[in-house]
C-alpha cells in the first residue's frame, strides 16, 4: 500500500496520523476539510514495529513536509504522534491529540465494559468471538477484524452521521504486531515517560462519550507537560468529525488551533 496521500497545495505544515493500528485512511474527511485552507499530508503507517513506524513517518515528513509541522493524531495515531514528537522535537511545532488512548493503565479498568454495555447481547457475543479469532489468528481473521471494527465504531459513537468507511485497507498484521508493543509501552510507563519529553504545545480534544477515558489523557499529560490544554466535547464520541452534534464545533477548534500557530 502507498505510504502517503496529499491534500491541498504547498506548503505542507500539517500531517494527520491515523488510528488503528492498521486502519489507514479514516482521517480522510478531516484532511479534505482542512485542505480547503491548508496543505495537508495524510501518511499511512505499514511497518510492524513502533520504532519502524516512527522512522516511516520521519521519512515521509522529511521528504514532503515543511518543517516544523503540526501533527494531528487520532486514537492510536495520537500515541504515535506523541512518540514521534518526543523523538524528533525539532520537527514538530504543535501536537494535537484526538480521541487519544489513556497514557496510564490505571485509567482503563472499565473501558471495555463501557463499550460492551452499548451493544446488544447478540453483538457482545459476536464481538467476543471475533476478538478470539483475531487474537488466535484463525481462518477468517481479516473479516473478523473488519467486523470487530464496525462493532467498536458503533459502541464508540454518540450520534454519528451516516457515512461510508474511508479506511483503505484493514491491516490485521499491523494491528497484531503493533498493539501488543503499544500496550506494553503504556504498562511499563515508557509511553508517559516519552510524552514527558515533548517540548512543543500539546492540545487534546476528547469526546465525553468516548469509551477511552478522558481522565487517562488529561491527568497524566497535565502532570508532565508545561504547555498542555484539554478540550472536552459534549455529546461526542471517539471520532468528533462523524458526530452530528459536534462536527462543526470540532472543525472550528481545529481551525482555531491551526490559525494561531506561527510558522517560520
């Protein structure tokens, strides 16, 4: 799969980092909206280790980006963007985290239960079977990955607008390789330790209906960052750009954040 989609004209001071891991393309609507005013890079991560994904992102940004950049990371992409910023501080002028996962394990105790209670009994049973297929790599793993993603999206949303998925490919191998590494980074404390090295301004946007607990983003980052702001959104799930009640507010927040940063 290609490693980049480009939106709008030069200069490219903005890069959107997708979630998953292994769900490239889902931030396309955000890229198109922002490209009305700015040039936007939408890189796709294909590597099977976190250091390799950081290197992959570095290569795209160095070749196509106009440094320093604003990185906008969604879900897993928020973590990857934070790890990139900690590793290459000279490349990033501002970091925006959307629907980030918690930065410490202690906040995630009830997250899965919160998701399950939003599904029917039949869907909960189906999801359990799907996750077993994915974890054991049984036959039909990709189809299970796609369907599990659909159920998680249903549980994660508040009042979504109808839309087709824009994920270009469901990369099961990327998910199965990257997610255990990411979970261990959080469990060990290395994820938060890396975030603590970030020097640029950081803004976190988080829906109040997002099963990923807001306090798992706000509290750890407030404790380690000197320039951090947390923006909660009411009646909003994991993906603000699909939400009926907050889509326009979300884009206004992004536009304001991108307008106030100054580029050299």
